[in-house]
């Protein structure tokens, strides 16, 4: 009887892993969203969210970088203008933040938003990346921006994109400034508060081993992040919203999770030289205020802290009017 139970468990685990892996591969390898359908959806979304954009000022193009085709959304202001490269957050893409991109353009910036590999309209396995790979993509877009517009280039990013902007600033001193909506030091200890999956610290080495073992598998982002509580401008929760958005990535690989569990900064927080502006919401349910402020206090570079009162995590889409003026003013000051 005992042998039958053991064989049954083995059979169940085998079927479970095969099914999980097959589903992961199917999701990762699905084709890029249909361009016509994606554009049609974006037009309807702007109407639904009551976002007014002069689309004639916007360009869409692609660059080849690091073996991938990276999709760009560009608002060109001209050669003499400062340039801002924007990095989107987990699961999303540059045009998700189109109101922020457009309003920064109206403030006199060349704005270049991009879809990281495996996201939006960029190539790559869906939801498969590491933080350092997003940094690689960011630096490729910075290179494009410098070649096209000249002058200084700053970064901005939201959520995971804010983390990526922070990590890029730690790697490359030539970045003029970084505006980070959320920051993190993914040291495998303090950053455990950022995920719903929180192993005890003593189990982190085992968790790192398991993320390596299951690197080719994928999990829903809703398992990693509590997105049901996050609301869009029209009140739709992010989970429901993601089910209708053809460009959103709803699953990420365990390899990506491993990167978010632990990725060393290129240099310690105290050694970062690039000016940093931290943007944070006092009701952010994903990034605790005490956590980001502890990292901010460790910075010795030029820095600025914008704390938005009575706001939640999605401030870069829902509270653009409050963010753009102080962000633009600070960037113009430090990039002068």
C-alpha cells in the first residue's frame, strides 16, 4: 500500500511538472501582439481613461540591441532639448505611461520610452528577463538617444522600472540623473518585503537554488504581486485590466523571480554618483515607505525626495499632474 502511495505521488508530481512546463513554454513562446489590434486597443484606452494626447507628436520605432528588437515610443523635442529615457514596470510597456511621457515632452524634453525584452512589442520570450538584462536594454536605448539627440540623457522608471533606473545609475556614471518611482537594493534580505512570496531569510539560499532549478518555468505576476488592490484611473483593478490589454505580460519566469530575489548593485548605494530623485506614494501597498526611505537615506549623491500624499502605487499613470511639474523642474536643474 505504501509503495502505491509513493508511486501515486511521483506520478502526480510528474504530471504537474510536465503540465506546468508545457504551459510555461506555450506562454513564453506566444507571438508578439498583432500591431493593428494593439493600436486599436490603445486608441480606445486613451478614450476610456480620458487621456488627451496629440499623437502626431509621437513616433514608434525599433532598435536592435543585445540580440533583441527593442520597441521605442519617442516624443522628439529637438537636438537642443534634454533627453529622458523611460523604463516601464513589471508586465507593462512604454505606452502604458503615455500621459507621463507626453507631459514630459510638453515640458521640453525629448522622451524615449521603451518596452524591455519580452514585454510589449519588443522581441524575446514573454516575461523572461533579469534586472541586469533590463539595465543592458536601458543602456542600449540611452546610446540611441545620445546618437539621435546629443546632449545629456537622464532616466526615469516606475516600479520595477524605477528599480532598473536605479541599477543603471549604479552601473553607469554618465547618466545625467535618474528619477525613480520606487527604488530597491535586491540583496536577498531587506527586499523580501516587496513580494507576496516571502521566504524566511535563512531559506533565501534554498530559494535561490530553486529559482535556478525552475528557471524555465513561469508563474502569474499576481502570485508575486498583489495587483487586485491596484486600480487604474477608471477604477478597474490591474488583474481585470490585464485580461483585456493585448500588450501586457501576465506571467513572468522563475528566472526573473530569482533576479528580483537577489541581484547585486554594480556598486554600493553609498557610492552611487548619479543624482537620484525618489518618487514615492504614502499608500503604496507594494513598496513600503520605510524600506525606500532607508535606501534613500544611504545615498550620498545629489538627491531629491518627492512624497505624494494620499496616493497609491500607480501614481505614474493616475497622478501625472502632480508628478510632472516637480520632476521636470528638478531634471532641468541637475541637467543644466
